[in-house]
């Protein structure tokens, strides 16, 4: 079988060793030792005539050096076929990666050249294919063969620190050899070929404080006791050099910034052994009166200082705290100062660290002390009352000008100015009290009433006569003591009713009393009847000895028509000294009751108790309803025509008429009850005047409503109606009159006089309604 042979630039050196024609051959300069003579065989093995161990060879491969700087094309190797007789009938062709763009081939000779500079770091291998064709027929003379051109590395890349520059932190005073960090450099050259990528680290800047391991790049400390307070940062320059650091190798550098972190190796120190401050006498309690600071060269938590007072005569008057922002010691006042009592204070203050590193305790104490002297500065002070709050008691029966008590104030300063007293009128607006301006004696200036005001809180002002700007004050609480100046009375409005058939000895009411006085031992009321009331054989009174009394009946068979109302005078006395009493009248109404004790009818003279008769209530309801209807109609009509009216024309008198009795003619005014109109919320439809049954009244009410609705319609449709509105009222006369009707509405004619009272009151009532 024919074969294609490959020859490199050094193949001529071993052409004489070729023993088997027709085989492909490639010479590897980096593999085949020049001093050894070898015999090539088709299996890719070479036999050494020197007896060396057999090696394996890579066939079909060329080597070309990268970064060739020559101007001429770089010869790579030669292709040759045993079909080539040298007569020009064989043509060589090249295809694959970089064919004809990077690599060219002489078609006649098979010589391969590189026409561009090659960079192994960009591409290390090129795979190409070679063909041998007949020049005339262009037919393949041999099968296509594939071969590789490998770019051989040269040291053309310097080491680089891809992660630089670096920063690192290490505690100050670290031991020698403490690891700081590791730096890493990379080299783009071929690490498998030569020493181009074998790096060595060294430190160019940072000695003698730090060092770097030449192989691993670990940076370590080399000096002990590096002090952050002396120098807290170092700039290191680290170099990485290839070719094992030999001369001619390439190098790269990076910077490493090393910061020393703080440890608590410095105690706080006061700049001065003693301090002196001036404190105003009138400074407020809890105020900061002085600031001191101990300097600590450490930072952060290691520089936090704690202050405390160790000794001195101001332990209970002052205290010291640490300002968290400035680390100053704040001396704070705990009590009021008095220059006249003490003019200076001395404090021994210690400053220490809270976080102490035990490694440095042997150096010395981690604290410092100083002396602080505080001088009290005298100031003009206002008068001082002793005590500042006074409590006094005065009887409410005290006459005007009675001495209540006295207050006293003094000037705490040296001159001891006299004090002038006065009452702050904002605290005593009603001017109940006065004060002697010289002695401070408080007197009453008005009569006092404990039942109106029990406690008076007044403010007394003291002013220095030598310096009126200096003013002090005190509070005076004056309690008004009670005297028995009020008689007891009923606890409420008692209105009692009793049935005609009540039994003797029955309790009909329980009475209690009130007294605005406030005796120390509480109230003790005594109930009894007046001398005249004891002769009453109808009712009696029993004292229950618990500040209440019971009213009992003495007889039975009360007759409402004989005496509808009974009045029982009750005397109530208190237990004061002297004792005061009052007479209160209990009104008892006799009522007609059924067998179950339910009231049906009570006396007409019974006081109003929240209700009215059924007839009156219904009549009033109808009247108010119609009044509302007429008022709405009047508003509508008045908008159509609004004539000018005098004030007296607009005055409407309102009356509620009771129909339950025939009355006494025009002189009878009891039928006109204005109270019902003014107290509509007290109406009681179950009692009052009127005896008509609800069913009858409902029927009559419907008839009355229908009648009035028709009259209202006639008035609204009548164009001749005058513009003035009028209220016309109509009602039915009751059928329960015992004397029968005296009304002459049906018999009155023009011949009979309206003043004829014999015709009955009904006509007069009707006439009054017509002209309301």
C-alpha cells in the first residue's frame, strides 16, 4: 500500500536511517533525542541501538514555535508521497483549520509554511487534512490523511494577580508567623512545557513586618507586638515571577493593604490629676454640672469607659454617668444645693474599661483616678416657706375676720430680707380669705358655707422687701368644718293615695329624709307628728329608728265624697347640737278602688301626677292633630296671598276644655286646664277628667275627623274665604252626665238670648269653641 510521509525541518537528519520506504514519517524535535540513532518502523516504534528503553511516538504531528518575529513565512514541515517521482505529476492539497489562511502548502513540493504569527494562548492545536492528486486527472492518488500542527509555547506571558489588590485585617500584637492572607497569581503559559508557568512569590514592600511564602503565596507577620496605636495600616507589594524566579523570567505584582485591628491593650488615662468646676447654687436637680473625660487610645468597645465615684463628701449629692457618644463622665446633681450650708464638694472618680483583655493585665492596672472639686456659687434665692404646704381648718359658722392660721417664710440669703405676704387672687377669686402682709396670718373675709364648698386651696406669695423680684410661694389647704345649720326634710316629693276600703294598720307610705349637713357620726333623724296631727284618727306615724318612718292607717271605710284629700304634717328632727327640725306635709288622696285594690277614680283635687283623663287625652290629641293640619294649610295659602297683619291679629289663645262636669256657667274656670297643654309628657290616659269609654270615644273621634275633613275641604275650595286662618274646634258632649244635658244647641233660636243661663252651659261651651 502506498503511504504519505510527513517530514519536519529536522527530518533530513535521519533520512539515512529510513529502511522501509512507503511509510509516513514525522520527526518530533522535542521528543527524539538528537544524539540517539533510531530505526523507524510502521508501528510507530523505534529501536535504540544503544540499548535504551523503547518509547512510544506521536505520528502525523508537526510542531511550530509561537510568536515568530521573522518577516518570511515560517517553515513548518513537508508532505511527501512515494507516488511522487519528482516529475511534477503529483499535486499536494491542504484543508482544515487555518488552511490557506494561516498555513500554506507548496503544491509541487509539499512544503508547509505558517504565514501568520501564532499564539498558543489563543489556540494550541490545528487539525488539517492532506491530499495527493494526479495533476492531470485530479484523482486522489492516496486516501486523505489527517495530521496536527501543535503550537509550541514560549515564555511570553507574565504572571497576573486576578483578585488583586487585596485587603486584610490582623489583630495588633499578633504572634510572629500569624497568617494574614494568601495571594494567588496565574500564568497563561503552558504549565506542562518548561518553566514558563512555574511561579515564585516574593515581597518587594512590607519588610520587615510581613513575609510571603515563595511557593504558596501565604502572607505572614514577621515582627511581634505590632502596635495599632503607633501604626494601624501597612501597604505590601507582592511579586510573582515565572521561570522559577530565574533571570529572564517574567513577573507581576499586586498590592496588599493590611489593617491592624484593635485589642484592649491601653487603659483609660485622665489628662489631669485634678479638676475644679463652679456650680450655681440654684441649678435644678438632675442637671449636668460638670464633664470630665479619660482618654483611651483603643477604639470601639475597647475604648468604652465606665466612671464611678470612689470617695468624697459629695457621694449622696452627685452621681456620675458615661455619655455613650463621647465617652465623657457626666457629673449630675442629685439634691438641691445651698451655699449657706455647704460651699464646696470633693469627689474621687475612677475611670476603667468594661472589656479588659486578660493578656495585658500584667502590664499594670487598667483604670485611672482623678480628684474633682465642685465649688457652689452663691445666688440670690427667693423666700422659702416652711412648710411649703399648709393644712388649716375653719368652721363654716366662723364670723368674718376669724383667724384661720399663719404661714412663715424666710430669706435664705445672707441679708435676710423681711418678707411681705399676699394671697394669689387667681387661687381665691371670690375673696374668701385675707392675709396680714407682715405676720402671714390668714383670716376669713366672707362667710363660709361648707354645703357649697368644703375645701379651699389658696396660694400665698412671699416677696422680699429688699428685692421684690425674689418671690416664693406656698400652698394652703383650708378645710371648712361642718356645723348643724340645716334642718332635715323629705327625701322626695311624696304623693300618697289610699283606697276607700283600706284596712286599719296598713302601711301606705315609707318616708325618708335628707340633710345637707355632714355630722361626724352620721345622720340620726327623728320622725313624729305635730300636736294637731296626733288628734287625727285617720292616720298615724311610726319611727323605724333607721332614718325612715312608716305612715299607717288608723281606720277603714274612707269616703272620697266626704273628704277626698288628707294632709298629714310630719316633723323631722336631726341629732345635731342644737337639734334642728322642719315640718313637712304629706298629702294623702282617697281613691275609689276595685276588689283588687286598683284605683278607678281619685279625687278631682288630687295633684297632677303624670296623667289626664281618657277623654281629655283623646280630645287633646285630636286638637293637636287638626292644629298641625290647619297650620300646614295656612302656610300654603299664605304663600298664595300674604296680607299684612298686626301682631295682635296673630295672637292665638289656647285652652284645653274638660267636659266631665256641667260646670257653673261662665264663672267656672276649672274646665279650662292650661296645665294639660303645658305638660303633654305627663298625660295619663287612664285617669283624669272624662268618663267616656275608649270604644265610644274612638267611634266619636272617627266621626269628628270625618266631619272636620269635610269642613276643611269646603274651606280650601271656597274662594271667598278670608285670608286669615282660624281654628274651629268641635266636640261631642258626653252622655254620662247625671243631671242630663242642659245644652240648648238644638232649641236655640233668634228669640232667645245668648245670656240665658237656664238653657245650660253646653251652648256656652259650644260657642267658646266656635270662636277660639
